[in-house]
C-alpha cells in the first residue's frame, strides 16, 4: 500500500506542478506540487525497504550424529514462518 500511495502522491504533485497553470492567491501550486512529489518519493522508498525486509529468509545448517556418521541438514524459513527442523 505504501508503494501505491507514493506513486499517487508523485502523480498528483506532478500534475499540480507541470500541468496546471492556475494562479491562486492563497497557495503556490508549484511548491505544493514539489512537496507532494518529494513525499511520494519518500513513501515509495519506505515501501521498497519494508517489502525487502519482509522477504528476508534465514538459512540454518546443522550437523547431527547419525547411524554410521554425521548427517547435515539444511532448513530455510521465510520471515513469519514457523521454525522447522
């Protein structure tokens, strides 16, 4: 949701800055557009960072004694999964 919000803010800011030629006395629409584009970029980057953290996985390698020698087991789990050994 954060990535989509960032894109929407950026698009609205670009429209205010580059597409509208309206002069209002109480606000500078170009500056408001630049602020919205900056907020959109920040929201987009925060969304990418949160998505990258969510997809992190842990790999655990264990060597255990078994009949006739040692056995190596490797298990992988994603963030949010239960531990499986």
